[in-house]
């Protein structure tokens, strides 16, 4: 049977096709809009008071357009669903002469003739009423055709082969595509559309995606920036040189941050202000970098130091760019420079980069008093407060009685004093509650053994003192475990991973009024060799320290028997003056000092004589004896 294809742009097949294609597009788009990656604007909105803010960005109309398209898509889906439901589907029915005559397949010609006569008498137009003449005429035509098909040899053969007494027929099949797509007068436009989509639009977006993906590292830092950092960072490098290297990033040459000739006058005036402030209050005089002397680096350097020295910027545009430079620099420190430094195990360089992170978040210069993080404390009154009261840090202030606090901050008015005390309460006071170096399962550390470092940290002034210790499981506290209790230490380490997931806490927001965006308080734990100045393990970034946290690290002990000194340092990435450091000693002893392990006792008893095992053992013994006898006989021969 030959098939004839027709384009169905109004029938039910087209509705099915359009409904399927539209659902494949609209349904995933809806799921992505509802449950996909949300915009971080709401989550990143700071809740702490801010001195410096960024001007609000113009809201993009793209989300509204996407929402409108999705709603329109669902409207079309409902409309097409209604059409599919209400459109009548005419099923193709096979023509069957046997069914028309009311007989079974394969009946004889006599039976066929008898059935034909019977139906002819019933449906002859002369035998029915006037109201049924039209129906009777149609029925008689079908009856005559069925009788002829079954009584005529040629017609019957055609029916058995092709399902039709007239021979092979054309079958019409509808294609669920509009006829417009293949008509001659529209083919040039269709080809132009195909060429536009597949020859321009798709290559354009694929090329742009590929270009952007190859420009960046996995941490979203430009490749030229990482190349510059790799070439210029050194183990023994000053903090000032690290800041200058930071300003050489390619990110500061992008369109929204790059130098413009119109900025020249404002940048020169700002540079002079920074120089005067640094001359009075800083150890180093601010000067432009000699190595990284491009205009873009010069602009970034000025904006960063204006942030460090809290110099006000008159230009609204430059002030907004400054906050963008600060946020970009913080990302470059965390994911770029610090990553390179820790890869080389440079302890001093990594520590300086952590200090720069604190400077960026708080808007302070290096070696500033931690007290300057409080509102109302300025470059002018801080030296007086220190001189008169010997008050240097926030923790010193909080240890004083209320009356002594007010006297120490007498230069502030009542409102400023209350704000300063509230901010001081937000700044965490970290303590190292317990440090333990051990080899799990042993009571001594031997050469080249795997050493486990267990550190418990506590925020002494945390507002929430309740610390979850597991879900329905009694969890031992590392502070209650003795150094020589190897079994308890082994159980603690084995349960550490599970307990860590169960007790994960949300980090509090850092108080940073000079940082425009939201910043969560996080920490770095470093463990370095005192003699070599190298990191023993890469620093661990702790992002969930709200009240208490246990950190477990492992490293290989040195191969020599000796007493080693290590620096355990926990540094904040947001606050100055909250870091803690502790010296840890580790003695590596010879393996011979370990207790002798008891011999393994074989508790397997001999099988009973009447057991199957005993009988099999006896048979094996007899066979072995027979083999020995055979061997002896052969030797004698």
C-alpha cells in the first residue's frame, strides 16, 4: 500500500506535536525558576550597619521577561491541551465484507449468497419507510460491494492481499508540521531562518561561552591575573609588595574599573590626601608602585589605600568603584594569592595575605589598633585613648567594668559609646580550648607515623552557648579525654566525620561598616613548623564557627627522633585583634619505646573425634602417611 503524506497544521496531530515541544521547553524553565539557583542579592544583603555602601544597581528587566515568557508558554499549553481534548479523533476503520454480511470468515459461497439475499430484503429501498431510504441506499451499496468482493475471484484476491477489492490504494498520513514550512514560495524565508539560527546565532553564543570559559580559572579569576601572581609572588615578600601585586590584576583593567582620563584630577587629589594621612598615622609613607606602574594599577592602588586609611572620596562614581575594587581584591586574595602561597607551604606569606584580608574587610591599615574597628573611634582620638588608658584592643575594653568602659571612651558621646559597646560585643573572642597531637592507636609518636592533630576552638563571647553534640548519640568531648586514653581518642576520631555533619552551624555576619557588602565571619587554622617556617598542612578554612568547633588534621611525622616546635595559628578573615596563636611541641621517639604487642592466641580447638572435621583430618593424615611410605619404598629401591 502506497503512503501519501499530508501536512496537518490544523488537525489533532499538530496539536500533539506543538504540545510536546512546548512542554519540553516550558516545564524545565519553570522548574529552574522555582527551584534553581536563586539570586544572591537577598541572601547577601547585609544586616549590620554600614558607613560605606554601593549605589543600587538598576534592576534588569530580564527576570520579568523570562517570567512573562513562561506564563505565556503555560497559557499556550493549557490552550493546546483543551484543543487536544475537544478535537474528535477519527479512527481509521478497516473495511470488512464478512462483518457487513454478518458471517464468519471463510464461509462458503452458498452461505454468502443466503446472507446477501436476507440483507437485501431487509435494506432494499423499496422495503423501508421514506425516512430511512437514504440510510438504506448506503447500506445496500455496502452489501452489494461485500457480496461482489466475496463472490468475484479477482476482487476477493485483491481484498485478501491489500485489504481492498479494488487493489492497492493510497494511504493518507498526516505530518504534524505546518505546510508553510515546505511550500515553494516560503522556502527562501525558511532557509534564511535556518541560516540565521544555525549559522549565526548558535555559533555566536557557543563562541562567546567558550571565550568566557577559557578566560577564567575555575575560581572565576582571569588567567592573566593568575599568571601575574605566579610570576611575582615570593616566599619572603613584604605586605606592601603583596598589595602592589594585588593591584596588578587584570580584573582592574575591565571596563567598569579601568582608568579613565577623566579620573586623573580626582585620583591625584585623593593620592595627596592619602599621602598626608599615612605620613601622620602610618609607619610607611604612601607612594605609587614602581614595579606595577600602569594607570589601571595606579588607580586600584589609590582606591585601596583610601579604603585602608578611611579617606573620604568626593566623587560618587569613584566611591562606588572603590567598593567594587575592595570586593574584587578580597576575592583575589582568598582564591588567588593565598591559594598560590599555601600550595608552596609558605607560612609567613600566607599570614600576610590573611592580614590583608582583615584590612580589606575592616578598612584599616596594617599595625592599626583593633579598637579602631569600633564606631566613633577614629585616627584622631584612638592615640589619645591608648595614651590615657592603655587601651588597645576590643577584648581589653570588654574586660573592664561598665563605669571603666565609659571613662576609657570619654571622648565619645553617649550615643557613640552605646554603639561602640554593641559593636565590641559582636567581635568574637576566640580561645583554643584543647590541642592534642597523637597517633591513633599508639601512646607515642614514632618516625614517619601518621599524626592526628585535634584542635577544639571556642568563641568565648558567643551569644549562643548551646552546642549540638549529635542526634540522639552520646558524643564525648575532646576536653574530657586524657592524652593517654588511646581507645577514647580512636573512637572520637572515627566518629568525627559523622559528628561534623550533624553539628554544622551557620557562621555569623561580621561587623564591617566600611565593607559595603555582606561578609560572614570565617577563620583560617594554620599549623606550621617553627624551625623551617613552612606549613605542615594547608590552612583549613573554617566557615561554620559560631560557638564551638573541633578540627581534625593528619600529617606524617618527621623521620628523625627529635622534639619539634610548631606554631598553631587561628586567624580571622574579617577582624583584626581576634587571632590566637599557640606553640605546640611534638616529640618523636623510637619505635622500641612502644609496648610490645601481645602474641595472637589461637583459640581454635581441636575437632571432636566423632565429628566430620575430625574424620576428614584423620583421612588426610592417613593419605599423607601412605605417600611417605611410598616415597621411602622408592628410595630403598
